[in-house]
């Protein structure tokens, strides 16, 4: 199915972008069965708030570059990390 393959390609791109910037504990969690708002959550850790911002910006840049898409949301509030 085209949609599932496209989604897998997006997830691979996100994972690689995070790995390129040395993200730690990268987890891709399938929530499609329990949430109507998303199919997957991608969660990772960084060593500092600066690295976490760089991870987020790098993923957004890669998604825009390769798929002309921006994520529907990201965590900007540092107190929630």
C-alpha cells in the first residue's frame, strides 16, 4: 500500500536524521490502535537543551527537504522535556 510505504519512508528519514545528530534512546511507538490523532510517536533524548533543539530543527529540515512537509507538532516548551 502506498500510504504505508510512504509512512515507513518518513519514519526511516526521521530516525536517520535523529541518529545523524547523535540522539539517544530513539523510540518509534505505534499508537495507531489507541489514538485517533497520530499513528506514531517518535521520542528520543539529547544531552542538553541545545542538542534537543538541534535534533528538532534537523528533523524538520530533512522532512521539508525530502517530502516538502513539516511535522504537525513538536515540543518547544523546555519545561516539558
